[in-house]
């Protein structure tokens, strides 16, 4: 069911368009082109030397691509139960918990295309890919687990309190600026860096940059923190969803 629904949602996104599914490639490619022009030509920012590159574009893309996967999944998951209210009301016994998973999988396709394009750019820029690059898929798995768990929480709460859907945009905007996507953690004062590291997406982005640019992996304590928070959120989100699920049909 998850596979069929994910494919249906993906097709629905591009149905009626001239290029169809090719938009899934065109969209991330055009983004890479825009950022390449703006930050590779107009601005000559230099990232922290710890990442082993002087290209701000590569530094930025390694943070922006995982952030977009996470933020788009959370934004879409928050309203997915409400937007599928008719299906939940009419189909008795429908497993509504699959809906945030379907949303995550739909966003995962675009993310994987972005990662492939990024790796190709790295190959063209440096002529090689380091042996730690496959670690991004481990970090991606943890990000998906975290996003589904948080998606379950927000989607179930949004059924009873529609303010959640209104607030999520502001929350994600604040989350974005307090996550080192456009800047290096090295510029953050030490007394604030501790609190920034409580953010699991901080470690996700650092993992991408270290694996793809530096040829390194996350410190074990940072990796374990990301893994524990991801699975804990998954379990708590699932428990909250199951507790609130019986009232969905009546509220909707």
C-alpha cells in the first residue's frame, strides 16, 4: 500500500505537465544552477577549512539538500491527515499511519536525485569521490526515521489543533536559521554551540559535509546522539499517533 500510494502521489505531482517526471530532475538541477551562479560567481565566500574545500557552493549544497528533504517532509506531513480526511472517514480501518510515510518517500525521490547530482558535481570538481561518501545514506536513513516520527506527532496533533499547521512554517524558518546550512559552526560562539548541537539536523548536515567533502565520518558520540534522537522520536511519534488515531474520523 505504501509503495502504491507513494507512486500515485509522485505521479499526481507531475500529471498534466509536458515534461512529466523529468521535472523531478529539472527542479533540483535548476536549483543547483541558481546557487552555483549566486554563490559561485557573485559571492566568493570561503567555507571552514575543516571541510577540505574552498568552494562555498559545495559547502552550501551539502547542507541545503538534506535540509530541504527534512523540511519538505515535515511541512507536508503536518497536513496529510487533514487533507486525506475523506479517505479516513469513508475507508473503515484505513491505516492512516502510512500517510506520513508516503509523504516521506515522495520527498525521498527528489532528495536522492539531488544527492546524485551533488556527487556528480563533486566528481567533476575534484575528479574523485572519497570512500566515506556512502555514509550519507546511513545519515539519510536516520533523517527519514526522525522525519516520520516527527511527522506522526504533528499530523495527529493537527487534526485536533489546526494551529499546528499554521505554526509549522514559522517553526521551520526558525529551525533553518539556527541550523548551520548557510554558515559554518566554526563562527558560532562556543557558549551557544552546545545548544545548537542539541539539534539533530545539525549532526545530519555535518555528517553530509564530512562524508562528501572531508572524507571523514561523524564523531561516534554525535552519530549516536542522532541515532538515539531519531529512533526515540519515531517511537514517541508512533505512540502518540496510535493514541489520537481513534478520534480522527469523528473530528474530521
